C-alpha cells in the first residue's frame, strides 16, 4: 500500500511542469492550497501532536519550499521544462 501512495506522489509531481500555465504567483497559490487541503485531510485521520517548535520548523520549511518552487516555476517560463527539470533534479 505504501508503494501505491508513493507512486501517486511521483506521478503528481511529474505532471506539474505539464499542467502549470499561469503566473508563478498563481501556481504557488494553487500548490499551497492543494498541499494545505492534503495536510488537513491527513490531520483529520492521524491527529498528530504539535508544539511551538514543530510549527516554527514547518513554517520555515514552507517558506523555503515556496522560494524554491517559485524559482522553478519562473525557470519553466524562461528556459523551458526540458532545461529546468535536469537542473532541479540535479540539485
């Protein structure tokens, strides 16, 4: 079962460059809403405990993810998907 869940994630991430066509800000908003909805659904089933340190680390990770994802979306437009993905995967 874990393999199937991982496979869904792999396919979804692979389709992102093919499906994003809007401005980078719209793309980040859409990915943030999708990630938040997924996290809320998982939270409702698992009910993990949170403290201030967990929230701080999650906030910093989200901010860094947003910066990196924004750079990737901008590079999709500037150098194309075929030039961006090898660089992104290499890093």
